[in-house]
C-alpha cells in the first residue's frame, strides 16, 4: 500500500473505492441476534452464499417431483451434475478441465491419491511431509505407511523449516531445505507431500519450485490446497504437480463438510500402469449402467471417482463458484493483497510489541491469512479470547497464543479489519 491511515475514515474511504464491494451482499454473514459480527474466519469456514439456499431447494424440488428420474431428466440431471464443476475449478487451480474433479472430502481424496502415487519399491519407501503438517494429512500418511507394513517412525521424514526474518520467530518451508534433504536421502524417498498454504503460518509455497526439486530426484509430489484454493493464484498443471487435493468449505464457501476436489496431472491419464482404488462412478459413463465386471476408466481425473456424489452437498459449491466466476480470482487477489497489507500495517501501528506476525511479509509468499502471536502471560489468554468474542470478532486460535486472521476479499471490508485490530488492542490492554 503506497499510503496508510490508521483511522476509521481511511478504512471507510478504502471501502468506498472497492470495486468488489457488491459481493459482500451475496453472503449471509454470521451475526449475533441483529448484531453483525466481524468475521475473519473464512480460512476455517466460509460464510453462506445466499444463492446456496436456492441451489439446494432446486435439487430438493427435483427430488420431490422426479424421484429417481432426476438423474437423467430435466435441467441439470444428477448423473452428470459433477461435470459442471470441472471448468470453474480448473480456472481456480490452474489446470485443464480433465485434470480436476469435485468429489469426496479432502482426506478421502488424499488417501485415493496416495494409493496411486505412493508406491514403495526397493529402497524408495519413505514419505516427506513438513514439520507441523496438519494432523489429518499426517494421520493419512502414517496409515498408508502402515498399510505397506512400514513404520512411520522410520519411514516418515519431516522437512524442517528454516528461520526467516520475514516470518519473525516462525520457521518457513524453504526450497533449499527440500533440496538438501532430497540430495541426502533421494534414493530412499518415494513421495513428497506439502501444503499450498501452510495452515498455521499462512505461508504460501511456490509450488512450481518445490515440484521441480522433487521430480529432479525422481520423487512423486502432491499438494494439500485446503488453505490455498480460492485464496491464492495456482498453476498446478504448469507447476508439474503429480496430484493435489483440497476442501471447499474454507475460502470456497461451500458449507461444512462440503464436497472436496482433486487434481491429477495429464501425464497420468489413460495409463494402464496407473494403479488406483476403484468404484463404479470411475467407470466409463456411457456404459456404467451396463454393469460390466471389468472397469473401463473414465478419462482424466474422473477415473478416480468412487461413488455417485451427494447432490445436496454439491449444490452450495455450484452457488459459490458462480460468485468466483463473476468476481474473477485475479480481481479478488488484487484486493486480497491490499486488504492483508492493511491488516499488517494496522497491527504494527496499533499493537507494536504486543504482537508478533508469523506470516511472511512478502505478498507473494502469503494469502489472505495473517498469523499473529500475542505477547501476554498464558493466564491472560482466556481473557483476551473472551474479550474478542464479546466484541463480536470471530478469529481462530491455534497453539493457545497464535490467532489466525483472514480477511477474505469476497465479503470482508477494510472496516472489518479496522474493527478487529481495535478490539484486539483493547483486549490486550486489559490483559
């Protein structure tokens, strides 16, 4: 930001100039009674798109009217319902439409991808994850190792972060660290799994650089995009990732437990030597109801489907993706960079030494989220959290003293950011 003003008038002026302000009205934002909340928690659960209500109602009405015939009759038949998500999801993750599919939940998709891309052979039996990986990813990887009779204590390698002044006191995931690790252990490593945006620090990884390093050492590489999709620009195909998985209930605003998504690079499509766990929805759609004994895989990423998806769970995603299509990720990213920079400047101006920002300062190395460590005694943390709740500020706490604040450009205003920082300042002053 070329200029900065700490007062509410400056925030109001920024809101008045916001060309994306109209999209805030597309959401039912969380509230307490008639009082609106300052909602900076879209990195955990995005708010409800108003159009999602009608999207679900439409499918309920079709169910009531047509019953089983709704799979094939009327507008938007359920049999091909999932296909409508390929193009908009491909634009969000930087892929070809045949490389993505909306299905399952994130961890289910991760297991499906590991079943294909983690193929221990000879000395290459180990998996690399970052230290501090999200627990569900860790559990999935540990269980996959055990499925192959391998001990996670010896076959799961943690990529240690490196200290960076840009992240203050938090270590970041660096390409150089992966290079050194693979150079030392490459003949033992089968697969690397990394986040697109690290959930705790908010660091956004340069996926293309990490992918090139892994593949230079003949390791498969996949990415967990839970905190990246709908948040930062992605280019999965050009980056060369083997696979990626994501959920849709954070920045994609598709509702709690929403249908997730999966990317499989084209180089793995249509290969007879590509192993996968299979189900009937991955069978060729034209002959699926012929009920043949042998699987004829669908082309592209759709071949990894198992069962027919929940239409009622997918409908809200369709509503949200329509908003992204209208707003465009490019415009949203431009606002996001400014909105997060404004949050950073306010935190530093208003709170100073009472907080430490853990997220990188470089806009290209972060998304909407700033992770902030508060400098108060441990016994005062509950009071700080309670004061924020009482002020109507919704954020997310991790590790007791780290709060994650994520101003999402689709619905958050500069005034929301100003109000949150003021409330945090008052809470810390009383702690």
